[in-house]
């Protein structure tokens, strides 16, 4: 599948003009904008804007397929198609419409932002969250640290980790 490349540097600069947090907080914001909110090929980091149809996306920069949910899984065509049917973020279907793709990717991004922010002290976390309100709606940001959301995120992470072990084992068996 083809994807549209973004000019992430220009977009990032535009986003950053709207917020002026302290230098340390600015580094966190830049990291989140560039590495979490900008969708990229998990193999070569080429940014992509969108795609239609199948969640198994083929990168135009490198010869790899990756999961279009943004979860970070990549591999050959068959491996990625197999992953998508069990991906914790996907609906279980290989082909979804643009609205569904956006909804799925938003869920993945929020999980990744929450994981990143968990590592910050409370003061920095609040400043980062305040600065991110320009980029992520407030309701979604508030939900990030709701105990129910955190619990569901942990369950998804545990399941994905177990699935990754299965996939790595399958990869190793193919190589032998």
C-alpha cells in the first residue's frame, strides 16, 4: 500500500509555535510530537500521513510491511497480515475505512503518550499535558490517567507482549 509522506519538520515547527513551555518540557513535547503523534514506518522511520484499505501497509522507503494501527509491528507481508487479525488495537479485520483507521491510530497514540508521561514527575507531567492540549483534545488527555483506562492499557500491553513472544518464535522457526 502506498502512503503519503509528511513534511514532519515543517509541521513540527508550526505546532511548536503555538506552545512555549520551558526548555526541558519542550524536549518532551518535541519527542511526543515527532516520535508518537507522527506516524512512521517502524523500520526506517519514514513518516506517513494516511492510507486506504488494508492495515498491512507497505513502506515506500524500505521493503517492509507494517501494521497500520501504529502499534509498531513490522515484518514480511504474511507475518503482518497474520498480526493484524490478532492485533489488540485493530478490529480483527484487515480492511477498514479511513474513519476506523483514524480512531484506531488515536487509541494507539494515546496509549503511547500515557506510557511516556508515566515516566515524568508530576510537575513535568502536568506541564506536558497542558502543552499537549493544543494537539490532543482535553477529554482524551483526561482519560489517559483514569484508573479504568490505565488498567485496560496494561491488559492490552500484557496481551501484546505475549503475542510478540509467539511471533518472535515463529520468525525464529522460519529462519532455521
